[in-house]
């Protein structure tokens, strides 16, 4: 199967091709450019809110490579985020206060861990793989909580540069941008076509000479590096880490839901999903303290029912509501 024939096939099943809508991608780049101005507002609250949005975006892109492009739903990507955060914590304890060193170590550790556990886990398929990844995440969290060298359940304090606190925002922005551009480059390369071929029909891909295990491990390792880098910046920016923070259920579920909301298997989808979902969650927490989880859960259910292909799919759609209803019916059928 040639790249051009694969591209036509993907458009035929309504996934918007390998990269998704170019309009959505241009929108993402425009918003990223606008977000450069956030620190100039000198508002700590806005700084934290948008830094968290960028963090979730990077994590969503990491999940999108294995879950969206390769078709293997992982519930353990928070493991790589947590490992990245603890890399920052350990370097801080060793009096190494260098953000680039934190990110570099996190990328190496998270990627290596994904390769090691990927060899056995990525031979599993479907719900077996999903459950196994969830188990890995829980196991790593328990190990960290019981290691005194990592602070145990008491956690670790991470030194910060309070005089230049804005640098953590731009570091997270850079991690998110690298994740976006990295995903775009991969999606347009032979590597991206191999991922999609595995997603569409793994056995057929193997017949065509694609090594499923090797490419799945590659996808997971690259996605792990993205999550690990985000975790490294978060660890320093937050100033404190413990297992309940770095391996939290929210950090595990949010990137998945954000990717589905924006558009799974697209370049623009994870960022759009992170921007909307994290923003809405922040507003609900602020104005509906006691019932925000109820509203948030209801919103997720409605999105899955009404926009199963994500918001990116709506970019450039012709025919209005009638076309949307017709395609929605066809998708559920």
C-alpha cells in the first residue's frame, strides 16, 4: 500500500487523512503563538492555568501516538509523566538546578522505560494491553511511594528559580510545541504511515513487511518522551512532588479524553481538546465547587455521543447540521 493510497483510504473512512484538517493545524499554531504573551500579563493565576493546558496538551500528544495513530489504548501514560517529574526531583536533591538537564534526563528515562516494558506489553492487544498498562502505572506509583530515596509518600521538595519563575511557563510551551511539531513530522513520514497501517489492520501490515512490535514500541517510546518532558517541567514548576500528584488519576484520564474531544489520530486534535477541556474544568472548579465533577462528566458523555470523531472533524465540514447528523448516524452504524 503506497502513502497516497493510504491517504485516500483514510479520507474515505472520515479520519481526515494522516494529519487531520490543515485549518485545525493552522489554528493550533496561531493559538500557540498567542500564548507566548501570557507571562506579560503578570498574572500568576493565568500563568498557572495556561501552563497546565500546555502540560496536558503535551501529554495528550504523547498518548495520541500510541492510542490515536497506532490504535493501542494505553491507560498507563501517566507513568512516564511521573517518572519525568521524579527525574527533576532527584536532580534537585543532587543540587543540579538545570532545567535542560531535567528534561533531558526525563526524556531518556521515560523513553527507556517505555522500551523495556513495551517489549512484553505491546505483544498484547485490545483490552488486555489496556489493563496491563494500567497495572504498570499502579505498580510504579506503589514502588515510588515505598522508596525512601524518592521521599516515599511524603514526597520531595524541588528547588525553584523564583526570580525567573516565568521560565517554567516558556519551558512547558516549548515542550508542547515540540510535541505538536514532532507529531506533525511523524504523521507525514513513513513512520506515521506505518503506525496507521498497524491501527487499521495489524496482520495486513505485517504481511506488507511492517514489524508491528518494533513500530509500536517506537510510538510508545516517543509518546513517553513527550509525557516525561512535561513531567520534568511540572516537577520544578510545582516545587513539590509526591505519588498522589505525579501519578494522579486526573493526569491519566484527562489526556485521553482531551485527545478524543479534539480528534483522535490528528495533529490538531490533542491541543484543541486540552485547550477546551482544561479551560472548562478550571471554570467548573471555580464556580461549581461541589458539583463540577458532575457537570464535567456529563460534558464528556455528550462529547463522546455527539462528536465521536472529535472537534477537528468539524473543520471544513460542508452541509451543516444535516451533514453532521447523517455522518453521525453512519459512524454509529
